[in-house]
C-alpha cells in the first residue's frame, strides 16, 4: 500500500511511520523541514495546502496525525486550535475528493468530545458534550468527515483516542511528573487524584490503526480507541513513583483545570470485534516510558 502519514514528526505520527514502513510505501508530511528524504513532504505551518500533494500522488490510505492535542492551548488560542485540528482536515478531505477519491482517510479524533459523560463506559453513541474548545473542534472534524462521506463518498474513519502515552510524548501527565520530579522535592498535580482516565500505550494505538485500515467500514465510522479500563490519577502517580525509584511525594492541589474531564472509561466493543487485544498494560507502559525518559535526557 501507498500510505501518507500527515503529522509524521509528532507522537502518534512518528510511530506510524516506524510501523507501516516495514511493509508499505510510506510517505511523510509535516511542517518540519527535512532534507535527504524523497518520501518526505513539508507543508506550511500557517497556510497548509494539500492539493498539489494529492494531485501528484495516488495514496491508498491517508492517516492524519496532525494537529494540536493540547487542551490548555485550545483555551488560550482557540482560533489556532481550530485551524490546526479542524480546518486542516477540511483541506485534506477536499484534496482527496478532487484528486484521490479512492484514498481511505483515517483521522485522529479524541475522547475529549465526550467531556464529562453521564455514565460509564462511554460508547460511540454516547452524548458528546465537550468541556474544551479542543473537544468542540474534534467534533467538528468528525462532522466534516461525515459530510465528505455522505455527499461525495470519501472513505473516512475517525478514531477517538483516549489517554495515549509512550516514548516520544513530551507533554501531559507523565512528562509533567517527570520534569517536576527532577526539579522539585514535592510534586504538585492538578485535581484531587480521584480523576480517572482510560490509558492506552502507543504500540497498542498503532495496532488499532492497522486494524482500522483492514476492518473499518470507512463510511464516516467513529471508533473508541482505549482499553476499556479506568485508573485514577492517584493510582497512576503511585505506579510512576514506584517505577521511577524515588521517595519524593505527590500531592494534589484540589483544583480542577478548566477543560479537564473528571472520569473516562471507554466501551471498546468495536475494536474488540476487529480483533484488538491489549499487549502493553499500564505498568509495563509506564516502565517503558521511564526508560525512554532516562535515555533521552
């Protein structure tokens, strides 16, 4: 297959490149300049244009890992978040509609669309009620995918990623804790510690993307990507401290940040029907992440 990975220098995108390059003709696309790679295409960070790219190449699959997965950023700069997470998806789909109508489009959406669910676990049919601009913009991208699928038969699938983690991720709770452990005697985290998330390790996410290529209906399908198991942030912090091998203490400031949901747990019936099985549990994943952190100071 000829696969285009947009956002190939990012967390999920770079792992996609590593995995799919083994058996496929992989092309990369991102805003970073790179020389000496004939299969890499740079785009303008402010005014991206994908028309020429799809005019020149016929891709079997386009995996969109681009955007800004950052809730505080969306609160501070909502227009920039919209442009990166929503407008770029429209541009990609329009290029596919015009020049590569057979291309399957996989878009990274987010569990942020659910906000604070009324009940758990949340299924793909649960009510969406985002509590951040980031979540709102991800819903918009799903609607755009549905639009292009309904009116022009563009093949789309949106993957609602829950709490992703693993090597190369330089933000969110594990990265935040590690930086604080290096610089502070007592580590203060947001919230009460009773908040929970449904974590999934990066290699398991890549497995789901591969399964989506092979099994999705691509009729604007929306799919949860998680492990169907929630863990509290306090328990997560305990695991991190234990595996890091430190005696420093973690405290919670009892302040819930605007835009942060309280509890998440996903219904993963769809990916299970595709054959998904978790390969990396939370402790194994945290240990792998800590090893990466220590080796990449």
